[in-house]
C-alpha cells in the first residue's frame, strides 16, 4: 500500500522541480560544476523505513549539513561545559561565513556558523589529534549507515580557495578560542565539509538524531542522548543561518542546510527528512529544498507547534 509519505514526496517533487531560481554555489569553484537541476527528496522513519523520490541516490558534498553531527560528537567527547566555554548558543543574524564574534564574549555566536564549526573542529583536533578526521568520518558514517568518503576534487578546491575560513581561524586563534595549529584545524574543517552523501544518507542521519542517537536501520548507538537534545535545539534556532527565524515559523522543524544543496530536518522521535537541489539562494540555502520542506511540513503536519503533529504516533500511522 502506498504511504502518505510517498504521496507527499511525489507531490512536492512534481510541484517544485521546474523551479530554476538560484544557481549552484560558486565560491568553492568545484561546486559550480554540479549539474544544477538535480532534485531529490527522502524521508527515513525511526522504525527504519525509507521513502524517497527523484535524485535521492545522487552524491554531493555535505558541506555545512555536517555541522550539527560534528557538534553532537564534540558535545559527547568534550562535554557541554567545555563546548559552551568556546562556542555560544545564540542566533547571530549574520551570514554563515561572517568574520565576526560575539562582542560580549569573543566566542562564535553558535556552532552552525563557520566560526563556530571551525572552533568545534579545533576541539576535536585537541582531543584526537591526527585521528580527528577518522573519528568524524566514522561517526557520520555510522549515522548514515554506510561508509562516507571524501570528494577529493571538492576538498582540493576548498583548500585552494578557502582564505576566508583561514581568516576566521586566525581570528579565533587571536582571541584564544582556537588552540592548536590553525592550518591543521581549518584543513580538518575542509575535510569534514567534503564528505560525499546522498539525500538518502541525510534522511537516515536525520532519523538517527530523531531516534535519540540510535540508527534505526542498523540499530547502532551513534550519539549520546543528551548531546542529541542540545544539537536539535541549536538546529532549530540557528541551523538555517539568517533565515532561521522565518524557518522556525513557516516550517517548524530543526534543520541544517549546506551550500552543496542539501538540507536535513529532524522531527523528534518520528523521522528525518532531506532534500537535495544545488540551486541555492543568496544565503546559501537550497531554493527547492526550502519550498519542499515547507510543503512537506504543512502536508504531513510536522511543525513542532502544529496541533496536528501527534508525536511519534504519526510515523506508525503512515507506515
């Protein structure tokens, strides 16, 4: 029997696939070479089912969608107190790559902007040293349920052109937030962002967070429960950059976007949702992804404050 998830995904895909607004991000030159009209949608439930449509098996680089998962890992390994001393929790209202810190604390505003994510990479570099990337890669792979690998061409492109992120790294080093070798830490961040994923992977990673840290498909415990709680809260308030307030009202799902065209959302105890479309707006958010998420949230009653969101029962109802 066809699920309402299938109907909703197909309808959203059909409605928005002809939208040609925006273009692939080009500040990382290799991203500009991506075929712009790919479009995939996926939903993975906390009971292990997957519903998907379009280009959901097409690989692309995870970019900033990696940030909540790496933050969740850092919370577990370093502890909430250590992380909070280095990175704040407040929305910044600024672009994701702003070279700016909280003037009151000299910390990055939150872990979802580049300054915060580079600081988180620095914490992991302090803990794991040369094995930091292997630790990241293994944990994100466990969340996806399959091995994730680096896109070497995108990684090289980031290394060759990522001067703004290096500037952010040196600013963080100057104020004492970043400790260790700046070039090594920023390189770790470039590697993190260059992992290849699919919309299916992101949906399963979202479902792992929705399932309080356990991958529903494999049964593996991937993240600590307390770390998941804090991660979802920060995703809700900060995950969509300077579009986060509008997103909270119109979509109402903790989410994270990336300039590679991916968006992941988490409906607690129910499911993970993902979209992939490389055409992004001036804020770095996928245009089709934003529209599809809004439609799916409305159609399936997934908004956190929607009276029709019945909690985990919705997933069982729709299987």
